[in-house]
C-alpha cells in the first residue's frame, strides 16, 4: 500500500502542476508516462516531483501515437 500511495502522490503532483491529458506511473516498472498537448521541460517535472520524495533519473520526450485497434483499422 505504501508504494501505491507514493506513486499516486507523484502522479497527482504532475497533474496539479501541468495541463496533462494522462499520467500513468508504475512502481514495479520504475517509470511514469505523461501524455500532454505540449512538451513539459525536464527541469519543471523534476521540480514538481521534489515534494513527493521521488526524483527523476531519466527523461525522454516523443510525439504521442495512439494505438490502432488490432492494428488493422486506420
């Protein structure tokens, strides 16, 4: 329960700090995925996470590509 609560806290911190579409965080994977309309600066995300006790160890940014249903519908 403790790690789930911390993950929820970090996701909530991102949601409150930025206009995001979606935040998915996983304690077991050790990662969070943020979907937003525009790029969020790495330093800004790191700063938003500081109060949660989490810290960013890596950052990557790529355009969001919606998955197609069964890969056959365009």
